[in-house]
C-alpha cells in the first residue's frame, strides 16, 4: 500500500519569498538578464531564477531596492546577482549594461523584458514629449535588449525571450492610454520576431499579467473600489502575487517549454 500523503487542493500554497514550487534542472547555471529587476514582479523573477541556480543579471533605476534585493539573495546563500543602475530610456546605456553583464555571466540564455511604468494620465494631458517618454520606457527597451542578446543566444544554439505584456488594455482598463498602447505592442514584438529567431531555436513569448499585488500596486491603487473590481472580474478568489508571474516565466525559460514560441500566456486569474 502507498504511504503517500493525501493531496490537498483546497487552498493555494503560501508565498515564500519567491521560492518556486517546481525545480527546472535545465535552468541551473544558465545566464539570465532581467530589465527592471529591482522591485515588484521583476524582483520576484530575479529571485525565482536565483533559486533555480541560474546566474542572474538585472538593471533598474531604483538603487536602494536593487541593492537590498542583491544583499537579500546573497544573505540567503544564493549567488549575488549582477546589477547596475540604468535608466532604460537610454538605449546605449542599456546595451552597455547587457554587454558588461555578459562579460561576467556569459552569453545570456534567457532575457526577460520586464521593465515598465504604468503612471496614470488623461487623453487631454498628453504632450508629444510625454507620449515619446512613455514609449521610451514601456516599448523601446525590449526591442533593443533583444538586439543585444541574440548574437549570444545564436552562439549558444538556443535561447528564450520573455516579454511582459498586460491584460489591462485587453480588459479595456482606463487611465493609462499611452501605457496601454505600448503594452498592446508587446504581442506584436513577440509575433513579429518569432519566425526570424526560431530559425536559431530562440523562442520568444509574451507573459501577460492580470492585476498583481506588488507593493506599488497596493500602495497606489488597491482601495475599496479595487477590491470590488477584483471580486467582480477574477474567476479565482485569491489575489495575484508577483510569484505567480515568476512561475510562468520560469517555465517558458526552461527546456520544458522547448516547443512554445510566438504565444501569449495570460496569468490573470481569469480576468480577461
Ligand atoms: N503589477 C501589475 O499588476 C501588472 C499588470 C499587468 C502587467 N504588468 C507588467 O509586469 C511588468 C512588471 O510590473 P510591476 O508591477 O512589477 O512594475 P513596477 O512599476 O512596480 O516595476 C518595474 C520596475 O522597473 C523599474 N523602472 C521603472 N522605470 C525604469 C526606467 N526608466 N529604467 C529602469 N528601470 C525602471 C522600477 O524601478 C521597478 O523596479 C511590467 O512590464 C508591467 O507592465 C504588471
């Protein structure tokens, strides 16, 4: 007779500082680059890869949060991630950081285009300068980060690019039209490069989060009305955590997802 414990499916596992539920042997030792990895979902992604034994590099403008994350991982006995302060609006600086990180960590097998800013704005308030600035954060860096890592992925013979999209614009979310425009372009980036990159076994996919309870989201937007929105729109009752996105990213980065490319994977508790 089997002595396996009875399965429990009644509640979801506790979040545990980015600890992934699943182990991916194929991620051990791989070099991974994450944009905007210092806080929020990016920090959960950095932590999740570090726990898989990957060599992680990231950039962020938030110096304090980034340094705290690097120290926290080191204190937990994990390799300290490579990180540099970098404003991704400066493409030369972004590409310089990727080159520098690759010198230290090796050619990147995985790129996670995570950086974004969902600052609110109205139709009337947007100037051409503000529009360009939103695109410079929310759209442009992903393309140029891909341009930087692809030669290394070709040398490795494979790679995985994961672009963070959003279900916000798909659910007709309002208050951030320029962010919505930029985020809707992520699917175009993924679909538009999949065939070219696929020839070299470089996979490219979009992961589109629903409403994830990062510190920033809770502080800025989660009020009584937000709670009602969650209850009305999600099919599942639990609040989304950064780890929920990191777990999908890990899968797509791993060899277990070897035949997944050109797709969008929504992690939104059924909102859209
Ligand atoms: N949190 C959500 O509910 C949600 C929903 C849908 C999509 N997303 C997407 O998931 C990704 C991560 O979201 P998040 O909520 O963690 O975002 P966030 O705004 O909390 O954090 C993004 C990170 O990017 C950094 N950053 C911002 N501007 C930068 C710049 N100019 N240069 C370098 N770094 C910069 C920030 O310091 C931060 O560490 C984004 O692509 C976002 O669009 C998030």
